C-alpha cells in the first residue's frame, strides 16, 4: 500500500489579519488604561495642591490649634480661680492673725499696767471706755473697765456715775446721771473687785442733743473719787489715749 504524505497546515490570509487586529485592540486597551491611570494620579495630585484643598487642610489645622488654645485658656482660668481663692483665704487668715496679735498686745499692755510697780499705776483707775449705739433708737450701750494695781492685794468697792456734755439747740449743756441712768441704779453702777472689773450700762439721750464728751466719776467706799473725761468720739472707737484727768 502506498504511504500518504503528512498533512500540511496552510495559514489563511484572513486568520493572520484577525490576530493582528486583536493585538492592536489589546495594545489600544492597555494604552487607554495606562492613560486613565495616569490621569487619575495626576488629578489626585492636582486636587491636593489646589488652593481649595490647601485652605481646607489649613482650616483643619487652625481648628485643632484653636481647640488646644481654648483648653489652655480654660486650664489657666481654673488655675487663676484656685489662686484667687487661696489668696483670699490667706488674706482672711492674716487679718485674723493681725486681730489676734492686736488683742494679745492690748491684753499684754493691760496686765502690764495692772501689775506694774510704778507709783503712778497704783490705785483705782478707769482703764477702758467703749460706747456702742443701740440700733433704731437714741440709746447707747456703755462698757467701762476699772482696774487697780495687783500689788494692792485688797478688794475695792464703790459706785460709778456718768454725765454727758454736749450741745442742745444753741446751748452747751451737761446731762447728769439722774437724767441718764436707770431709776433702779440712781446711786450709780456698783462695783467690787480686787484686780479689775467691767461694768455695763444703757442710757438714753434726747433726740436734739449732740454729745461731745463723757465724764466718769468713780467713787470708792474708802478713798478719794476718781474723775475722768473722755471725748465722745474716742469712747466710740475705744481709744483712751486722750483721757483727761481732773476733778
């Protein structure tokens, strides 16, 4: 049997053209995809560098900085409030300490005079006079302190009477104890002590009377009477630096 020749493949013209056409389509699609990707990247970069994008980013940064500054201001205000409260409390404490020191100094002066060995400090003495108005009236509260030197060592007793000098109308007048004091104490304010004693009284002044001076007469049961004159304003402040002696 005669052998057959091997088959032969023949490339037809239309198949070759079809392959070239598909290759061109694929290259075109790849080029278009590359172009679109490049355009997208360029667009993003361009957007990030546009004035609107820059302004938006700066606005966010400024907003964040503004919030930080607000928080710092709030912290500083709280710190200032705490400092103010502490300072106010410290001032109040210092004021209380000053008042306490002044009171201790007054007490020290009082007891120094009380136990002093100087002959001028011996005997009965008007140590302190204080006047306080009674609200809503023409009445006055009086606090009167009497002392004697501790070295005397014996009790002293007696009574105290007051008179008030001033102006009434266009005349200088003096109101004595009978016009001021309580009828139950017409003989004066009684006292009895060894070292010191504080007396209290309330008296009324006429509405048209303007007081200028308070006169105090201390009469012990034994010994000479002690007369003292105190300016009205000094009695109001409790300042006895201008006490006048006299009979």
